[in-house]
C-alpha cells in the first residue's frame, strides 16, 4: 500500500443544515490495528483523540504490533464525524485496543447502531473478543481487513472468514485505514448492511 494519508480536516467544518439522521458507529479491534488511523482519515472534523505516549512500564502488559513503530495508545476513545450524504451523518467512536481497557467497550456499545471490526491478519486472534462482544450485544457489524505494507501472506477473504468463523451474512472487505476513500467504503458497506437488516425485519414483522 503506497497511498498517502489525507490531511486532517479543519476543526470548523460545520454540520450540514439538511442533516436529519445521526448514527453512532463504533470501530473496534486489537491493539495497533489501525482504529485511530481509520477515524482520523475519514473524519470531516478534527478528531478527538485520547492518546498517551506508551512507557516501558506497559511493555510487559501490551502486546506490541510487529514493526509498527507505534509509541502512543488510545486510553479512552477516538471520536470523529463524517457525512455520507446531505441527510446522513455518522458519529465514529474508536475503542481502545488493549485488553486492560476492554471494560470500556460495553459502555461505548450503548446506543450504537452498528460497528466496524478492524482486523490485522498477523494477529487475527485479537479480533475474536470484539466479534464475541458485538454478537453478545446483538450489534450488527462488518469486518474490514486492514492491509498493511508488509502483509506478504495476503490471506484471502475466504480464508479470513473461515478463520474468524464469520457467518455468510456478515460483510467482509479489504481496506487501507490510512486512505479516506477506503475508510469511507467500509462505512458505506456498514450502512448498506444496516439498511438490509432493517428491510428484513420489516418483511418478517
């Protein structure tokens, strides 16, 4: 992936007067998988980040991503906003990835209409907890595979679906969390999935 990250937007981008519907969306996944990057890349406002510099004291607690160069970590949540069209606005909450902050997830899930599970194929086992909690809460979700530059294994989506035991109805797509258009495609996929589920409920009501 050689695509460059988009510049951060102005913090003064106004909410459109025509906006009618706001959806709360949570982005979850393992430590260092790219949740903060995704929120930053798609947000039309300057994102709120609760990142702190990691210290040596946390080295034995947090499982560091391989070759990430990561030196900060989210300790509460990230927040951003994106308008998909004149009427629909998504409010994005990026959940902290370390296990010691997972207790915050249940609170973030409150009022959430849908979620994105971001996956790193080098550490797919860290995605299981996120999927389990979303299924427990009955929160619809899509799974996005963040393809890193050193993703030499190039696991197919079919293999990833099998490894994560994802049902066929759960959307699974590739993405590059650094690129706005790619992140927006993930969110559009989620909204389409939510609309499909809503139509199914109407037909069976």
